[in-house]
């Protein structure tokens, strides 16, 4: 199975199971084989918003929320939904779910997207 076929199968399976489109893209350059699964830009409306009265720019002075403004990150609701669709025990990261390069990882996430228990689990091959 090649990268483009993997992307298509994951995208198709997620749309079939959720009823909405998901963005599945391949990396570029040295990350060519890595995939990222996330929401399309119009649905990426999660942004860090400074808390009222906050006096500094420290991370704890911000809250993460759905502002309705596109081109942000996954909203908390979409993080949870994608995590559930992929059979994970927690929501995905606010930037989406990365899938490392390699046939075992690709097959694992095809199985997950299609709603099956993974037939293989990718093994980390880097330090």
C-alpha cells in the first residue's frame, strides 16, 4: 500500500463513519511518509484566548476555546470526536493526529479509521 492509497482510505473511512470530511495529508521533504489527520481549516476554530484581567503572557493566562474563527486548531469537541473515531483512549492533540511513516503505522490507522481493532501496531523506529 502506498502513501496516497493510505490517505484516501483513512479519509474515506472517517467520512463514512462520522458523516463529515476530515483532512488527511502527507508530509513533505524528509517527513514525506508521515501523515496528519485533522479537521479541514474551516472547522479548525480552536484558539488560545487570553483570560480577562490577565497581566502577563504566560501559558496559564490563556484558555483554549472554540472562537468560531477558522484557520486555528481542532476544537476540544473535534479533538474528542477524532480520538473516538480512531479508537484512542483520549482526545487527539489540538494540532491533529500524526501517523509516522511506515506500512505498519499506516495499516494501524487504516484499521482504526475503518472502526476495527488494529491488525498491527506500528513500532517506533527512531530515538
